[in-house]
């Protein structure tokens, strides 16, 4: 069943290695990952976005997540590859990120996003710390460590106050991967 797919979300402020870690984990576990839909959307439509754009981005993110969850499920039932296919799906960004983005920039959040926060179920979270150097990118908005740390604290508070298990990752990209794999293996081998 598609509900057997283990969804692991990687969240944190911009330029904290979420996409890199998502891709590394997907490669490690021989599965797929869901890229951040906002990047594709903003590259296509321009980096100046509105409150309404964030709702469009949130819906696009969930559509992409559903599509890739279905692909992971199909790979599993079709037993693709010579090794048993993984039941993991790594997700770069979820509705918590959309909520924080809306509230941080516009001081309000779409009810649709809040409803998805309540109803969507995930299995594990990885929170990326701000200890990687900020990398300039045409879409990134917050190069200062103070803002990035403020956002990190918001994400940590959210994860602390919800019931899904989570772990923090920090260090170099390789160290983050090692920590993430250990946390995932320890949790899912219970």
C-alpha cells in the first residue's frame, strides 16, 4: 500500500543543505526525493512573489510529493532494481515550511496550508542547522546569520511542539549525511 511509504521531511532555513541532504539520502537508500517546488516555480515566474503565489507553491509542492510517493510505491511493488527497493521518500520542504514562509514574510498564513499541516502525516523530520556557510543564489533572501538563526529557532520550536520524531543535523554535508543515516536507521530499525 502507498501508506507503507515512509515519508522523511528535511526542513530548515534556506542554504542549510536541505536539497543536498535529500538527494544524498535518496541515493544512499536507493529511492526518490521530492525537490522544493518553490525553486522551479520562482525560476519560471520570477523571484518577486506574492502571498497568493505561496498558496500556489504549497499546492504544487504537495502535488509533486504525491506524484513521487506513487512512483516509490510502484517501484516497490514492481520490485525494480536487483536490491529490494526502499520504502523511503525524502521530502525537501513541507507545509511547515510554507507556514513559516507565509508568516515570516506576510504575517499571515493561508487556511489551506494550515489545514494541510494538520492533516498530512509524516514519519520523521530532519532539521538542518545554520552552520553551513550561506551560499548566494538568485532566489535566496536571507544571507545574514541572525535571520537564518531566527528561522532555525522557529523550525525547532515547531518540531519540538509536535508529535513526530525528529533529529537535528549539522556539520559538513558528509557529516550531515552520516548523522541523518544513523538517525533514520536507529529509528526505523526499532
